[in-house]
DNA sequence: AAAATTTTTATTATATATAAAAAATATTTT
DNA sequence: AAAATATTTTTTATATATAATAAAAATTTT
């Protein structure tokens, strides 16, 4: 039985133009919110795919909330189409880079967080936050481990690293004799 | 369609004896916790029915967490049986009084809490607590109204008052034109 | 004399912590 | 004054606590 990894959030960035008039964009994009004194980026929310896009005056763009890089690309294409139709000078097929992914997984056992917290690279303050924070070196990600056995892996650039990170956590539990080898 | 009321908690009180040695009770009752410097009552938790009983030196007893008066009675009978078997001088069939009931219900609409908060008898401080507090005069209960349309009625002595309280809230919404009359 | 202690229960917003990009502003350190 | 961080926003899973409500009991503290 293969360990199951669920990608729950993908953050990507790209560049769709130069010196974009965000006030103008706010008028032509229907789900746009632009409050420059609060944040320099314009926020645009799509329902399908369900994501949030941040567009900056520089032409740089972030997309958050997608379940895959492909989903983020579809969302970005949608916004590009709308902006081109409104007459903006926009890059049609920009290079999209994954900046972060968040994954969830299950350990299949209920770990003793107090025992794990004796290891290096871990932080565990249950009255501040119920999850143990494990900063892994290779792959360079952060894993949140919960008493339920559920874990959250974040800081991912590639999906395959989620499997390596989960393997590392399982091996760590074996060494702590939390799981039979 | 009849409005649906769910009784989620019933608190009852009774008196099962006089001058009870709680230290002794703590020894013979298996799920008992007795920490007199923390609280003068002995706490006993049952799994079936799932309730908590507080027993006091005076012989007075509270039962919380039951879903009905009958469930509370069954729980109390169970504890009485155990205490009698341990040799305590205990009342076998004491009078049980409902002191409080908590009910939940649904309004069937998502109310505007800000508008309701203009009415007398209401308190609404969303950053302190998300529910609006409505102190009703007749029946004398407190209703918590949430933005989801779910409500909590507490301070109930009789189940029928829950229906009257719900009716009152629905009428109030009609007058505020939150619901079509 | 009044308030806190404990127990139960539904309700739900918010805070807590994690990573990452973007750019503008606000502190902080040099 | 200049350079260097920190905060702002967005998303997402995870899971705790806390906020307020009523009621009884008896003890301690205010």
C-alpha cells in the first residue's frame, strides 16, 4: 500500500506584463479588490478553479489555492484572456513557477509528540499550537505532525519531495520505536 | 413541518443521603475524582449514559450531560446502586428536579445579527463571541443566535418552552422583515 | 455579601503555527 | 541617513483554546 499524499495548495508566480494600471484592472476584472494602502497587490478571486490571484503593478502575478500547477495555469490563462479582451498589453503564455506546495498525509499511527520533540529540528509547544513543527533538511521542508497521526508538509517545490519527507518521518518514528521496523 | 428542537443537555439535581464521606465514595466508585481543594463536589463520569455526576458531602447530587430527564434518572440509579452495594446509607428513589436544559434549533434562514442587535434584550459583540445573546422574558430563557441560522436555547425548565422560545424568535424576525410573514 | 471554583452542552469566529511569492511601508539596526 | 529587516495580503491542511449562556451544588477568596 502506497503512502497517500494529498496536495491541498499550490502557490505559483509568473510575469504577465509591465507597469500595469491596477486601478484600470480593478474596473475590468469582476472579482477584483484593490486597496493599495492595505496591500500593493490587486486581489482577484476565481470560482473555477477556486483560487486567488495577486496582480502587481510590475506585471508580476501570484496564484494561490490551486490543487495543482495545471489548475493554477488554467486560472492564470483565464485572467490573461479577460485582460487581453480589455485591451491590456499582456503576455499570453508566460512561464509559471511553483513557489510552494502544501501536502497532507497520514502516518497510520498516533505519535507521541513529546517523545519526538526531543529530536533536533523540532519545536513543540502544545499550548501555543497543537502541532509539532519539524524543520527537515533534505528535502528542505517543514512538517507539522499532529497527535492524530495527520501531518502537513509545506515548503514543497516538487510533489515527489512530499513522499521523501513522509518516508523520513516514518523512519524517524521507527528509530524512536514508535513504529515496528 | 414542525420546528425541530434538539435537547442536547439536561441538568438535574436531587438528594441521595446525608453527610456522605466523599473520600470513601472516591474509593468505591471507579470513575470518581475527588479534589476537595479544587472543588467541594466529587466528580463521577459514566459512559452509559454519558453523563457527569457531582456528589456533595451534604448528600446533594447534580447530574449533567444527559439528553433527557429519564437518562439522568437512569444514571443516578446506577450510582445509587453502586453506593448501596458498598454499604452507604442512600435514598433509593429520590425526587429528581430538572434545573436546566439546553436545546438547539434552526431558524431556516441566515439572520442579520446586526439588525437584531438593535432590539431590547439583545447583546451582540462579534469580536468577543460570534453569537448574539437574546435574553427572553417569557419564557425566561437565553437564546444564542448565530449567523448560520442555528440557535441555542438555554435556561429551560421544560421542553415545551423551547418551542415557545423558537416561535418568539421567528416572530421577531418577521417583524424585522427578516422572514416573510 | 458576592464572585470564583467544577460539570455539561450546543453554537462559531478567531487566534495560535507553517511555507512561498509579490511590493509598499514601517520599524529597527547599523 | 542609509541599510536591513518586518509587516501587510492570499491560500491550505492540521488542531487546540477561548470567547458567552444557563443551572445546581459547597467551599474559598475577594
